[in-house]
């Protein structure tokens, strides 16, 4: 918080440990501390969150990027086909799309979100980081031109069940990005049939999900003809994302 208010990193704070805060700096620090005590997430107060060793702009229009999602991104960097046409559905802050584009410059990356305000954040992040990502507004695969037949589809959709007790602790984040107000599986039931219909040449699909949803998500893959999907674990040793690769 001090770094954000004073513009001094930790090393500078140690060197200038006798520096006295100005009245304006003190007011800003107290305001941040008060909001933090009320439960407002620190990344929203500071305006940034680190993801894959890069600073991403965040505000209450988007979810705060989680380290568990980095596990999905690591897998994508390794497994996405060379020179693939990739789309990230429900991109939010753009952390997945931008990171994949930066780490794999051979890829052509598109990203979509239904929320105009979320897309503005994603656009700001891509511009700040120099990530070449084409952004479109709309629901899942709906806004993409018919001539685009993606090789890979990625998504970290809302997957928390409507009555999950953890939702209250996440009350400052956009609810529509957290839960589908149902069983947490509506996005997968929507996206996978869309992929089958609109991306017939798809070679890879990867979706994040809740720790207890791996089996259900694999079943939805199977029901839509994507046989042989596999679930992978996050840093906390929880099942976190499921993938499918064309044989």
C-alpha cells in the first residue's frame, strides 16, 4: 500500500525510512486501509494484480486473476498447436489471452466477453503489455465471424454454484463472472456444443472449473463428441481444469 501511495518500492522505503508522509499521502493510505478492513480486495484498491510475473490492471468490472489459473496457462503454452488460431471466451481482464499471446508469439489470439466494461480492461491490459490480441464483444463464440474456424478454444467461465457459501466472501467481484446462478455448469453445456458447430477444425479445448466439477465437465465433453478429455490439478492440489486434444 505504501508503494502505491508514495511511489516508492520496498528498497526505497528502507533507504528513506525517516521520510514523513504528506497529509495527502496519509489520507490516501488511511482510505485504502479503511476499505481493506471492510473487505475490499487489495488488488481493486491498488488497481493491479500480478499474473504470470506481469502486472494486470483490474477493477470491479473483472475478476481478480488467480495463481491457480497460471497452471492452465502453463499447460496452454506447452500444448497449443504451432501457429494456431486461438480464442479465449469470457476473457475478463484478458490475463489468459494476453499471457498466451506474449508467451507464444506464433499464435493468433482472439478474445471475447459479454461485458463492455470488462473488454475495456482487457484492451487496456493488452495495450500496456504489448500483447497482440483481437477483442470482440459478445457471448461465447457468438460474436466471431463465420469464416474464423478456431484451432483452439480456451475459457475460464463462471462456474460457482449459486448457493456456494464462498460467494459472500467474493461479493466485491462481478457476480456474473463468478456464478451462472445455477449448478455452475451452464457455460460448459453452452460452449462445447458451440465449438462442435462453429469450430469444426478445433484441435484443442481447455476450460477451468471448480475443484469438484472435473467429472461433470468431462461428461459434458463426452456428450458433445470430445472423447478422451483429461483433468489437471492446480498448485493447491485441486482438480482445476479439463482439456481435450484431438488425436
